[in-house]
C-alpha cells in the first residue's frame, strides 16, 4: 500500500479510450492501463474522455445522467452532460465517464473530419481544454477525491496544468503525472488563446508553454507535472536528442530523473489467437503457448494459423498459396510509420526475384494512399491495400500473416509488434523506440530472437531485413518454428508496466507533499 496506507485514487484524462474511441496506441493504453492498475490492489482508477459524434454510448452500456454540469472555461460556463459506465472488458471494474458537449458530439471525428486524414479541427485547443477542465469539475461534482491526475498527450496536458495551479474545486493538493505518447504532436495555438483558456500570464513565456511564438499545450504537461513518463525506455532517451526531440529536446533533457520510460503493455484479453472472436479458426493455448506446447497442440496451432492465412488471402483477393510468405502492415499511413520506405521498396522492385504477398491496412496521408493505389495496379497478384480502419480485419491480418512489417522512422512504443509476436507473426522492424525494446533480432546460429531488425532508415536496409526473413521462412522449418514459438511465449502483458507506473505515482505523491 502507498504512503497513506490506502489505495491511491488516480484520475486518467485522455482524448481516446479503446474500444470506444481510437486512432492509435493512445486509445489502446487507456483501454488497458487503468484496469491493470486497479488489479494491483494499490490504486483505484477513473477514466474521463469525450463523447464524439461517431460514438454510441449505449452500445457500451453507458447511461446518460439527467443533471447537467457547468464547466467554467474562457470566461463562461459551459453546460455539459455526462455519460457514466465502466471500461469495457473483463477484469477489474473501472468507472468511465464521457463528457458530452456540442464541441465533441456534433463532430464525427476525434481530431478532424474522418474524410480528410491529417486535417485537424481549427478549435481543437478549445475542445480539449474543455475536456481537461470538465474532468476536474466532474471529479469534484462526483466526489471522486483523486490523489493524482494523469494526463495523456497534449490533448489533456491542461488537465495537469489546471490541477497543479489550482483551477479546480477539489479542495486538496493533487499530484500530477503526464505521459508523452508521441512528442511530434504538440497542440499548438496562439498565446492569446492559451491565456483565454486559463494559462496564467507568468506561464506564457519560454519557461512555461511558449514555443517559437506560439503556445504548445504539451509543454503545460512537461513543465507542470510532478513526474513525466513516455511509453518506452529507448524513446525516453531518444527524445532528449535533436533527431527525435522536435524542438523540445532541451525541455526533455532538463527533466532529468523526473522522466521515466515505461514500455506499454499488450492487452491480451483482446489480442490473443486462442480467444480472438474475429479469427476464422483460433489456435494456440493460454497455458501452453509457443515452446511449451506439446507436439500435438503445436501442430494444431500451426494448422490453425494456416487456415487463418488461407481465409485472409481469399478475403483480400490474393491467391491462396500456402507456401508463399504473406507480409502485413497495419498502420497509419504516414512517413513516421515508414510507409514511404515500403512504397519506395515496391516502386523500385527491390524485392525482385522474391516470392511474397503483402497486405496493407490503414488510412493516412493522401499522397501515400495514392502511391499505394498505384502499386496495387502494378502488382495486383502480390499487393492488397485496404484504405480503412477495420478492427476485425486487423485481427484477421495478425492471425493470417507470416510476417508483420513496421519500418518506423521513429516509434514511441508500438503495439502491433507485440500483438504480432503473440499471433506467431514475427515482426520486421526498425530498431527505434519501443521496437528496439521489444523485438530481439533473429540469429539462426544461436537459435535466438523474436523478429528481424534493421537500423538505417532507408529502403535498402528494409529490403535486406525482409530478405533475411524470407530466407528464414524458406530455410530450416524447425528453426523458423522456434522463432515463432519464442515470440508467442514472450510476455508483454500490462502487469509489469502497471507496477512501474505505481512507482512513478508514489514519487509524484511524495513530490506533491514536499511542495
């Protein structure tokens, strides 16, 4: 138990929470971490997010409170409605609250129009300031009595700021933790707008939220949180450098030991091949994963994966060829994720002479989507592209693919490489951020490794890694099966990560009591 001899109460404030709202790893984290924390017995978690227009609260068993709540912001009171329920899924009970206001409910997208990938709503600063302030107002109105406020990414950095400077009615000193899920996105707005949204004049300068003449919401979290975390140890080091700091490397370095990198966990309740409802045939066993499976069970698991591959090939219009390696990429289609490398590799036919198929699933930058469309015309028998966010298809792809390709320019953590290993789908990754922390490069001689890694960010390096993977696939069957087994038995569940967060929380609580 913590320093007061009881469970600490943690209020999570986030713009996404899976499975209700999700554009990437942030939503997955909020769908799993609060439950893992509660399951430790040392913390009680509450989650506050927004009710977007595309979200149906009743689908997740959430009820609308009849009484509205008044939230002060920018010199006026905003009337909001609250939806109340629990975080979906098995395990510990975690209360979930959604803020319902026209700034959210009358918009179909989370950050911008769904039909315009990469475009943000012009008033996002105001929208997420409202979410941040409403979360603290809700905590006071519902008598949640949090000990600590945990904000996630720039969208809720002001929740940390408001908590730290006393813009709330909770009547107590609050500890604060801020998590950087992706430092690239800073939440920029004018200094005037930041002032109108409650940032004090003394906090508008370079030692506060100012960033090259604008306000960066993310600095409100970095500068005012008692403790800062990011989502992998390697990324915590990378963002102290100009290459990955994106102008904030000085701020990150100045944090010193206040910054901690904690690798995200995988939610194995949702991502395990033996319980996945989206797979045409389930395979593996929770008590006998990978090398611990007896031979009969292992052969059954291989047969299940083969069935998933054949069904996926049919679904995508690819020839069901069991001996042809099937590569997969599920991602936002951006340069950050290395999609430009994949396009260059295919456009220049760098894998000439290799037998393979490839499926790419996701949405993103229009110019990358267009390049992929052109490549499907050029390689119709080898490449299947689905420009969509499709949860069910992403599960079937993890189950049916032979390799998962994730050549990120930078990757704070990444989750798909963790899911892929559990599904017996060795990842091919660039060794950066959380990818470097979770994937061990394959070595046939020592019979070690869980995937294939490369370091240089260029198409030839990615090509070499893929050729190594294809060689292993067509080489010694027992060695390749050993690779699959090691990945399937690797444990990246949330329990260990939750313990690391508890340690940071206790440090933040001590910091807050010290003044």
